[in-house]
């Protein structure tokens, strides 16, 4: 069993980027690695009663995690972390969102390793119970469990430092120890002080009835920065809104390529990632369930009805559990979109805009905050095909080879732009004051396009637009996602401007 733990260190060398060699790691990190390995191997030994079968099965499972980590690095520039184990069950419920990124080669290699372990274990090895008594077998397994626990205890006493930089922590500690430390950190008390708990209110009350619509647009960013051959009018409505917006510009977000909830929680809570510890990676796993003051709770205390609209399952990311604790009165999910138009595999952005229009019409004078999380431009983009005429419609100069995912993305981006125009028209028709905020949660996953055109820096784009305002073209202003909600409140007159 110890030898198989050493073999796992060799399997780790397949990681991208690879961890430090074992002799350059802290002794405590190696103790946790071997302790965890012995513990898991002992559990498998009790189930399978065959040591080679147990060790080879554990190695096959470890190889699968390594391959998943490499797939994640390829798509998201981040290795596998402890908080990602939750997504294994999500992958079974929503396979289209996850499985295509693993790739056929990695999936086949994982299945081959598991099949080899099963074949080897069942054909060349007999059960230990045929060679020893039950008492001897249990005593041997208990010894391995105890050795594993002692090693884990020794390593855990040293409380190895983590920087919450997944690549740096993986390189420093190795895969198993980094997973263990991130799991430990979830249990460290974390009660960050949301700025919405004690925000000073502006003295003006007339602005309190203003409608607020915020759109977190899936994978939205101005791709014209990526390739100058993209037609300028793909974002004509967004450009028009920017010309009359009170504020717009690049947005520093908390995610790259996926992990929408990192950006989502930062916007709603006003909390920077640095204040969240390990919870920055998935704030809805534990932190969100504690209840956190948010933009929604701030507005709710001022008489607003707070509604989230998301054309997907409310249970995804456990939003159905978390959002009431974040101050939302109502969550409108995929069930409200039966028969709605789709663009690709997801509900179209224009269908979502019509749902928002209906909500605003029903508000009947009550101040309302509608937070919209779109889905249309959610990948995997490479599963969709380019339609005839797409390139002519979307480019002034043809893109280089390998940019099919960009063409698919642009097709959906045009629809997001139309959604922005439709919402402006709806808000313009409302009887009272209103405000629209639009921002992208992260850049899309487009490895082919990035290989050909260069990798973006991860910033998306935002705007804040008020009905009736014609301030002229404001200079672009870069902003952090955790600052955006407070700035919206200032523009609405609900929050005193900072000096």
C-alpha cells in the first residue's frame, strides 16, 4: 500500500503544471499525502479484500482526478481543487456543462485504467479471507487505518500555509495535500463584513421608487478587443447604451472562463475575494448558506421586491437554497420558460428579456429589483456548429483557422446585444425612474480562438444606464465587480456618494 502511494507521486508528474518533486516538499505535506493514501487504500481493502486490486483501483481513481485537473487547467487556467468535488454530482445531473471539457482521450484513458485495475484484481489475486482469518484481516486493515490517521495527524499539526492560489498551492504541496488543506480551510470560521450591512443612506427619498434591472450576461465581453476583424455592429445596442450611460468600461471579475458564482457573489455581496479565504472558489457551498447581507437585502429593507430570473434549474449551485438567504423574495427558474424560444441548447436571451418585461409590467408601481442571470452563451461552444452566412454576418475580415468557437460565440453575443436593446425599450416605457446595469460574469471558454488570437486578460465589460439621462459619452472607467453594486446605488440616489 505504501508503494502504491509512492506510485501516486509519479502519477502526479502528469499534472499541468507538475508539483514540486517530493524531496522539495515540506515533510508535513508528504505525511498527509501518504496518510490519506493509506486511509483510502484501507477502505478499499476492506471492501475488495485484495490488496493489489485495492491499490490499483485507487491509482486509477487518482489518475482520473489528475486528468480532470489537466482538463480544467486547459479550459479555465486553474487546477482541480477540493471544492470541485461537488461538481462530480452536478456533472451527472447536467452532463453537457461538464463532460465535453474532459475530452474523449482523457475519458478513454480513465476507463482503460479502471478496467485494467478490475481485470488485474479479479484474475490474478485471490481474496485475503481465503488465506487468513477474519480477525487477522481486520487487524491488518485496522493497522493501515491507524498508520494513515497518525500520518494525517502529524501533517495536520503543522497547519501548512496556503495562498489560495490553486496553481501555487498545488506546486508547493502536491495534489492530495492541497486538496486536504483546501478542505480544512472550509471549516475555518469566516464571517466577512458585507458593506451592505451598514451602508449610509442618501437623504433623498424620491429616488427610492426607481426600478432596477441588473443583467449578469453569460460570458459577455467585448470580443472586438480580441480580433479587429469582428464587425463593429455586433454590439450596436450595447455601444448605444454606453454612449448614454452614466458609467461604463472594463470590469475586473472574480472568475475566468466559468465559475459564475464567484463573480455573482462578489457583485451581490460587495465582498472582494481576498476577504473570503477558501470560500472565494465557491461561496455558495458554505458561506452563502450562513446568510450574507447583499444588494438585495439592502433594497429589500427599503421596500423593494427582489426577484432573480435564471432560465436554468434553480438547484444548480444550490441557488434555490442560497438566494433566499441573500435577500431574494422570488426565484424564477427554467420552469417559467416552458415552450420559450431557444438559441442553441439554452433559453434565448430575447425570451429572458420578455420574461423581465412581463415582471416589470406586473410590478404596478412597487419598486422592484430584478437580477437576471442569462444562459444562452453558456458553452461548451465547440459542440455547436457554424451556420451558413455566420462568418459574413459577423466578420469584416475572416478569422484565422481554429476560430469556430469564436464564430459560435459571436452569434450568441449578437442576441445578448439585442436583449440589451429590448430591455432599454421596456425600461423607457415604464412610468417612473429606472436603472439598467449590464455586465459579463467571465470571458468564455474558447481555447481554439485564444490559441490563434491570444488569451484575453479576463476583464469583461459593464455599463450603468439611467432612464431619461443623456449625459453624453462618459469616459470608460475600470471597476472591480465587488464595487459595482455600491456604484449603482449611488447613481440611483440610494447611497451617499463617497468623498
